[in-house]
């Protein structure tokens, strides 16, 4: 699909007005579909974040620890990647 989109933009001066309109309509429809899918994805992300936040709040309310050993491992990994990336720059 990427190659197809790149081909669409070649030799524009040789395409008729109708061909350009058809290409534009097709690309607009693709953009609308992607935009819809993006909105759905963001809604799912928001729902998952809200659920996790509610669980963390409940754990905190119960006096349970909300940071696990795995959380600390992940944080260490993230920081190590960040530091090694910035050291290379």
C-alpha cells in the first residue's frame, strides 16, 4: 500500500482532472477510515487507563503497595535505554 500511495503522486501533470479527483477521493476515504480507527484505538486506551487507575486507587485505599518489583524492573530498563540513547547523542 505504501508503494501504491507513492505511485499516486508521480507524473501528476500527465493525469486528467478526473483522475486527480478520483485519487483525492480515494485518499480522503482512506484518511477517514484511519481517523476512525485512531479514535477507536484512543477510546480503548482511555478505558484501559481508567481501569488501571481505578485498580491502583483501590489498592492504595486498601493500604496495599501499588509499585511492584516488575514495575521497578521496567523503570530500570526504560531509564537504561534512555540513558544509553542520550549518551550516544
